[in-house]
C-alpha cells in the first residue's frame, strides 16, 4: 500500500494505519488465507502499531504474519526468519512495557 507508506514517512501514523487496514481488508477478500501478500500486510501493520506504541496490536499482527508464512509454500518463506525475529523482539518489548507499569 503505497499511500500508507507515504503517510508513514510523513509520521502520520493514524492515516497510515487507516490505509494499511483498508489494504488488508481488500487483500483478504481476494486472496487465499495463506497468501504471502497477507503476511506482508500484517507485518506492515505491526510496524505501524509499534510506531504508535500499541505493542499488543503489533504483536498480534506480527504473529499473524509469521503464521501465514509458516503455512504457505516453502518458496515464499524467505521472509520468515526476519518476521520471527521481529515478533520475538516485539514480545520482549511488550512484556517489558507491561511490567514497568
């Protein structure tokens, strides 16, 4: 979603989230549930939610991205290590933020 990226670069996370969520909604209507494009959408949403300090939502979307890539064919799993590492980092960050409060 190019529009979402532009808003992200402008640091307008609210508009970026809105466009990325709409993009995901459209992609979910036209693609199979294990399509790697959906994993990319969820990963992008995770990045946006993390930028907006909404860590639990970021963890949820990163987890969905990882699960989609695990379910798709091996050729599409090249992003899996990166996504798994990011999910692990988010989980640690989310855990730390919950225990500081």
